[in-house]
């Protein structure tokens, strides 16, 4: 035999009525000016007492000056403009335009790459800039050597031991000859 359900009283189900809030009286211009001045003063005091920590932004990115090619200010501008482009690309994709899917995927990847850069200070894309028009210059961090002890080098990579971007043996010989002429 099934148990009988307990009866619930109406009072237990009844919700508390919402409190009716009175409308504020409109502020005069003097009151608005005084309130904005108080708020500005309070924001200033709070900023001095507890400055923002920017924990989601890598310290190396924060340390770069605003005129640096990969500064936080510029990268945020690029993200904003590419998000606007993404909206247009999504409309093209929905309308069935040729290459719409690829364009959307490319823009989403670039935006994701820039946001990751802000968090980690590692640029993962081969290109940078608002329109992805400039190419990243690669740099050698750890040298590799041939069995005979000579360093392995790749064209287009900056090597700190020689201080230049490697363009081949001939270009390096010309560079060294120019340096010797300057010293003499």
C-alpha cells in the first residue's frame, strides 16, 4: 500500500509580497554636479588605497611601453577591430558567400591568439598587426650544432651570438666586412 502524501498548507506555499520601492525624486543640476564630484573623489581614494592588480594580464605585457609594436593598448585595439570584422564575416557566412567559413575561422583564431598573448606574453601567430600585415621576426633561443662543431643556422632567424638575422654565408661575410671597415 502506498504512503499517503502529506498535505501542505496554503500558508507554506504563499510567497512574501515584494516590497514596493518608492521612486526617487529627480536631482537638480547642482545635486548632480555635487554627486559626480563625490563619486570622482571616492574613486580616486579607492584607487590609491587598493590599486587594480590586473591578474589576468601577464606582467611582461604590462611592462611594454605604448609605442611597442605588441603593447597592451595596441593589441586591445586590434582585438576590438577584428571582432567587428568577425561580425561582418559571420553575416557573409550565413548568406552563403564563398570562403565565409574560412574567414570566420581565421578571424576567430587570430582573436583567440591575441587574447592568449595578453594572458601569457607568448605570441603564437606568424603575423601581427590590426590586419595581420606584419610578420613576426623569429629569434634563436638555444643553438644547435653540426657534428663538426659549427652552429646550424636557418635563413630569416635572428641569432644573438652574431647579432644579425641570418641570410646565408655570403650575406654574413658581407656584413662582417662592413663591420671591419667601420672599425678601421
